[in-house]
């Protein structure tokens, strides 16, 4: 049993070093620009949206609570403290995404191709949205990082990765995941 614990400790030490090296390399890549940075909106209690959801009425949507707002502040601090250059921030039109972008970055624009297609009401938009996202990325100035504040379903669709609330997922322009950073709430 003692041998097991020794092996476990060695494994943890070795993998923590690998993780630190990977994080250092990801940060170096981010400082060079040319990356896609997907952010799942900060914590908004519940799941999905109410049946009476209206895109232009935040009172009908699932929104950030105080915990989510604090998480959004931490997202912004991560970029500031690591001096990650950002060319542009774009957000879903959903209020929880816009609020995350506003708190973390202040300046952003919205694009409907980042909207959720989770519910039956919006699922028909999935194919068009992904096509529009690809077209936008094809025209994007690759000398700078592009931040996309969006939803679980969009990140899963393009990166084949299940993100947590407020998680930052880094990819290259071909949507190959190169790293991620979970921001606790």
C-alpha cells in the first residue's frame, strides 16, 4: 500500500509539471495573437431558457447572478494579469453572454451566430450559425486574438469540448483546442 502512495505522489508531481509547461506554452501562444478564445458565459443558475424567452427582454431570460458577475470579473482579470492582447470581443445576443462580455472586457459587439441553439425554438438555426461563424473566422484579422463569448452548445459543436460556466477555451483557427482555463465562481 505504501508503494501505491509513493507512485501516486510521483505521478502527481510529474503531471503537475507537465500541466505548468502546457499552461506556459498556451499563454505564450496567446500573447502572440491569432487565436480564437471561446468563453462560455459566466455562471447563470438553472439550465436552458424559460418558455417565454425573448431575446430583447433580459427579464425573460436566465441571467447571471452575483456569483456569475464575480466570475466575469475574474475572467477579465485573467486576461489583464496575463497581458493577453485582444483584437476584438464578440458575444451572443443572450443577456448572460452580453453581461459576461461587458463585465470582463467592457467593449464588445454581438453576433447572432454565437447564440444558443439548445432549445427547440432555436435548434433550426444551428447549421446557419455554424456556417456564419466559419465565414466570420475566414475573414478575421489573424494577427490578433478574437474572444467569443457564447454558450455550451456552440463550444461543443465547434470544438467538440464540454465547457463549464465561465470556462475559457483556446483554439487555433481550425477549431483545434489548444488549451483551457477554468475560472472558479
